[in-house]
């Protein structure tokens, strides 16, 4: 099973690199958003595959696998992870605000501004819904 996963992740790694290279090539040929889409998608798939392959490789060693299981179940580590995610979420709000301001000063096309705003609003709506759901369960 793990061997099939490793093959899948290696294939996804190659696909991600290929998409990135296609995006670079397309960027030279045409000047629209499609090449950037391919480049972004390629990088996301590439780095996600690297992380998955790294986890599979670490899981083969029984000592490291046992240590990873303990770390995943440890309440202190879960608390630290949750705090780090919360801080990153707070920073994201400031970063998005700065990007809004920069885009406004650059007089960027309204559609770009709109997509960014909708994505930020969607993130905060997801946060609110999930927080309310967790609050009701406790």
C-alpha cells in the first residue's frame, strides 16, 4: 500500500514540475493569466508531493514512526500547533489588508480586487461557522 502511495506521490511530483515548466513556456508565448495558473498549480502539487514523500520516508523507520505517533497525540504539541495556526490566521488578516491597500494605490483592475475580497470574506465566514459549530459541541 505504501509503495503505491510512494509511486503516486512521485508521479504527482513529476506532474507538478511539468505543469510549472509548461506555465513558464506559456508565459513566453501569451500574456494572460493562464500561464500563472499552471505555474501556481504546478508548484502547489510539487511541494505537496515532496511533503507527502518525506512523511512516507520518515514513517518507514519504526523509531521515527513511533515518535511521530506520540507527537501527533501529545496534547502539548496539539496546543502548540493550534496556537501557531491561530497566529498565522491573525497575520493573514494584516497581510490581506496590506495587499488591499497596495492594490488600491496601484489602481489595480476591480475584478482582481473583488476576487481577493471575496476570498478573504470566505475565509472569515468559514472561521465563524466552524467556531460556532465547535462552541455548540462543548
